[in-house]
C-alpha cells in the first residue's frame, strides 16, 4: 500500500494524479492485477476522465456547480461546505484500474483525477496494487 500526498491549489479543481499512481504501481512490482485508488476525505472525490482538452474538466466542474451550488438556503450542515460533500459523493471516493505489463491500463484519453471541491488543501490518496 502506498500513501500519496496531493496539494490542491484551487477551491475546486481536478488534479491529474496518474503519474503518481503509476509510480506506486511500478514500485509495487505487480505486472498484472488491479490497482485500487482511494481518497480518504469527505469533500474531495476521484474520477477518471479526459485530459486532452482542459475544457472537459472545466465543464464538469461548472456542471457540478450548477447542479450543486455552493450557496443554497436549504443546506443544514453548519460547516458551510455541504456542496463539497455532495459533489464528493457524486464523484465517488475510489477508482479501480487494471494493470498489465506493470502499466495502468487506461484508455487513450483517460487520466485519474483527484477532484477537489473544498480547497486548497493537502489531500491523501491511498493506493493498493493487487497482483
Ligand atoms: Zn463539512
């Protein structure tokens, strides 16, 4: 198991962590198996999506903000970050990627994103590779 540290710089942003996860896969020595990537937080999530066009993640962040606005009179949670909790649940807190020949098997346009919704913060990501 590998613990990664990811520093986010924006209130809401997607950070490509694929290279860090690949490093953990390489260090594990596993050539064929499954890599589980887990985020132990309640206001950030993890997802796999396109990195070729940065407008894609900008559009996802904007769509989530339209669906779950930061300020809404019906929120009850007194920390004031209910939207971040909802968005984190929408994204989910883990992804699994197949490993072949020691490499993450992602589609051509896919990368692994840590999805920050209440930053900037320092986030942990736990990676387990099973061969
Ligand atoms: Zn909260």
